[in-house]
């Protein structure tokens, strides 16, 4: 929120964004925050605990994944290699076929949860 002190900087899932925006505040929610809240409510697919569990599993199974990319995978829940490739389009590295297959396997496991 505008005028607030930064307490922490890290990548968060859409579920966490929604949770943060739902916190009580003395400041009225602006247009951007309202739109972000609407988007996060519509697009968040997992609860906070499940999303965090999935991030940890992704990072442990695929060592080259950092938290930012793992969060993006949790938010997008890709089911095709082409979708995974789009997450890495601006990176100097990408996932090979075996790693992409592992991501898809993990996504399918949590998509049913």
C-alpha cells in the first residue's frame, strides 16, 4: 500500500497476494489494489499451505528452479512443455524435457488436490 514501510521483499503466490490485500487497513483500497484483489481471487488455484508445499517440492525435485520460477509455476499450473518454456523465455537457461516432465507431473499431482 502507498506510504507503508517495506517489511519484506520476496516472491509470493496469488493466494498470498489475496491474503495480504484482505488484511484490515486504515487506507482505502485504490484502483490497482482492487483490480489485483479481483484477479487474485479469480486466478489463485491453491490454498496457501498447498502452494507452499508445491513450491518446496518443485525446488527440491528440480535444483535449477529458484523460488521466483517455482511461484510462477504454482500460479500458472502449466500442463504442457510449451507453457513451461514460456516461463523461462527471458532466462539464459530453460528446463530440459525430463525436468519439464517432472514439473508437469508435480502440477498434475497438486491440481487434483
